[in-house]
C-alpha cells in the first residue's frame, strides 16, 4: 500500500519533461519562475497545507492559556465533564499538524524534490549542450558541469525552504499579532519594535549572503574546473613531471575559495550574534510586561500563560527563519551564479521551421565566404573571400601550412560555425537555412583529435547510426583494422569485447586505436559526404596502408574533403586545393601542381627528402662562411 501511495505522488511529474519555451530566461526571478511554474499546482497545495500547520502551531499558546484559565476556575473531578467538547476541539486542531505534515512530506519529498531537481538539471543540460562550439572552447567542462548540477539543488532548496519557513512564519506571526493585540496593545508594541530590528538584521545580512554565496559558487566552479582539467589531462601531468606546479595551480583556487568562504561566514556570525541579543530582549520585555499586567490586575493568569509561550515561540521561530533565510539567500546566490551560464542565449540557432537538408548528389560550393573568429563581419579573418566548388562525388584534398584555414573550412561545412559573409551551399541549399542536425547527419567526419565517449565500444561504433546491425558493426571494425583489438578488450566491470567500456575520452586505447574506431564509426554511418581531417595521422604506416584501401572503397560515390599534412596520403585525390592565409592559392591535380612549382611543389619536395639536400647545402654554406671569418 505504501509503495502505491509513494508511486502515485512520484509519478505526478516527469524529471525529463521539456518546457514549451526551451530558453531559460536571464533575470533571477524570471529564471526561478521558469522552473517553478512547471510545478505550480503542487506548490499552491503546499502553501495551503503549511498555512494550516502554522495556524495549528499558533493555537498552542492559546490552548495553554485556556487550559490554565479552565484549571483555575474548575473544581477537581469536574474538569473533563465540564470541558470535554472544548478539549476535543483542541485535540483535533493539534492533530491537524501531523496529518498536514504527512501530506506535505509526500508532496515535497516525492512529487516535487526529486522531479524538480532533476528536471532543472535536465532542461539546463538540454539547453547548454545546444550551445555553439565556441561556448565550450571558452570554458572548463568541469565548471559548466558544476553549474548545471548545482542549479537543481539550489532552486529546489531555496523555494521549498521559503515555503517551509518564511511562509509558515508569516502565517504564524499574523496569528500572534492578533492574539497579542487582544491581550494587551503594549505587548504588540514590543513585538512591533522587535520586528523592526529583526527586519534590519535581514536587510543587513541577506543581500551580503547572496552576493558572497554567488562569489563562493564561482570560486567553487573554478576549483572544480581546475581539478577536472587535471584529471582529464592526467597523462600530460604525469609525463611533464609538473606535480609541484599543478599543486600550486589548484591550491591557489582552493585558497581563493576559502578566503571567500571566510567572508561569508563573517556575515553569519554577525547576524546570529545580533539575533541572540534581540531575542533575549524580546523575552524579557514580554515576560516583564505580562507579569506587571497580572500584578496590577490588568491581565488574567490565562493571558500571562498565553503571552509568555507566544514570546518563546516567536524567538524560536525567528531563529529558524533566520537560519532558513540565510540558506535561501545562499542558494539564491548559487542559482544566480549558475543562471549566467545556463540561461545564456544560444547564439547559433536554426531558423524557425527550418527544413532538413536534402542531399541528392553531395555537391558543395563556397561562394565568396568570409569568416573571422573575432569579428562579426568576417573581414580580415581566417577565411578571406574564398570561393570553391566541389562537384558531387569529387574527392578533394585540402593542403596548406598550419593556420591556413583548412580546419576552419571544415568546421563551416559541418556548421559548427556559420559563415559571416557569402554563402555555403550543399546541393544548392544554403546550410544556414536548414537544420544543423540534418547537415551533420549528411556528413561523416573523422578528425585528428579523436576522443571517444566513456561508453562501450558498441555504443561508440553505432553512435552515428543507432539502427545498424551487429553484423554491419563488426564488418566496419574489420575494415578499420580494429576488430582484433576489440576482441581482447576487458573492463573492471567484467565486460569484454564490444561491450567493454573504453574509459573517459577513450583513454584505455592508444591514439591509433581510437582513430581506427572513429574511422569504423564513419564507415558504419555511411553518409553521402565524407570529411577526413588528418584521419590517419595517429596510425603507423602498415596499419594506414591496410586501412587506406578500405577508405578508398568508402569514398566511392561520395563527396570527399580530406586534410593531411602527409601529402602522400592525399596525392591521389581528384583535385588538390592549396590554401594560404585563408585563401586558395593553387588548385589542380598532383602532377599539375608539381609542374607549377608553387607552394604545393615546395611542400612535396620537403616531404620527399628534398629538405635533406637543402639542409646539407645550408650547413655547407655556414661552414664556408665560418672558414672565411677565421
């Protein structure tokens, strides 16, 4: 029965639902409402239940006063006979609190908390992962992950604590004010003065807690980012023997975090110290006035028995509210810090209703394209007024020195960035007018910096084509010369072969093995356009020769763009396009470019052994100059 009750409340909301508007808004209160509005029915119900509990608690001092008055006016032996209806009413009111709290616990702990926390994380991740590539290039992955993860806890905790304590206190204090005003207006005046000073404590402390909590969250994100960066690049740390330097790099962030923490704790200490003094004054003043009123005959024993417990409860609740309020504003600071990352608008979006790219032949055209990473107009950038046509089914090799713009050109085809001037067309369709997903679905891509997902070999191989059969997967693995390696893989969980986990970024495999899995993945995807950016750079010559034959088979009938600094791997392409400083400087076949004697011929001679003769000649010239100087 209990399982059914729990399940009913837990199934009221889905932790992976998506809002109608997929863009979390900037602005703290709008950011909060974006998520909370998806649970507004549950929160309205919680507010009603908490109000009932607060009223029930506020009645307790009144009941104590009533019972004291009844005891003083009733003879022993007649108490229950004379007052059973009133006592039963009191019992019912007191029982309302545990009953309401049970229902409230079911709503908060089962309908709201787990679903809201994970829904915020899911919707935040859904939005963040759709940011453009530069968003991730400019930040720590660990820092982004920390902000996404802490956002769920901070929003849920701050809102639920506000309902639990602040809303509860407002209802309780409202009842207390009415009761104390009826007992003696002077008691109300004391509470009013206390409330002014209590509000001053809030006014002083809470904004500072919010600001310093936001700063503390940022410091923690930096600590997390630096630590995760160390773990991700652990091989670099180990091989460069930079332990001391790395310790200083991380410890500096830890010290800055601690310094910010000290500043936050100072606010807490000052806040609590002021409240302790204020509550002591309240208790003394209320008790003194109540006893003085009784002594003067102006207040009954029942009134005194009501007033002093009310003062005690106000003092207790004020401490609870201050504690909760501090936590609420602390979580607000954390949420505010997370918001700056989570709610950042996506800069590169599909046009409303953008259709999918339709690839019938695979022709690619760059029409006077300009692109600059640092200027919005694209002028004077990495790609400068570039025009290039690649016919359907044509295999083109891109060549040039490092920084010539080859990889940027590929990134534009993949629509990782949009061209800033000119057009980039695939089969006559401007790729800015179609969906990004459809562009990338039509392209098989292997790059030089191959990293795998921390999942099984099977999941990595089928990532580009989830519906592929195991037979097709194994065939692709064999074609990429990786099947024998996979057969010997095991992981700490006892899984082996294609079910074995490859480790974060594929660290359990060598660079060449990761690259072969990436090649197999693209073979399995079998997209009409193929882009190879140093696809065999991590392979030894023997394995590369074995794979090249299968790669050439894969290229049949596809439009291919291949980048390689090792020119022998792309010399047999239909065309070779030579780039320099974002422009095309040469275009033709291998033989034609060699005959031309330009940049390509120079690069070819250097890679064919000509550079050895040049170095020998240069050494002889230096030797001759040295002898002449002597």
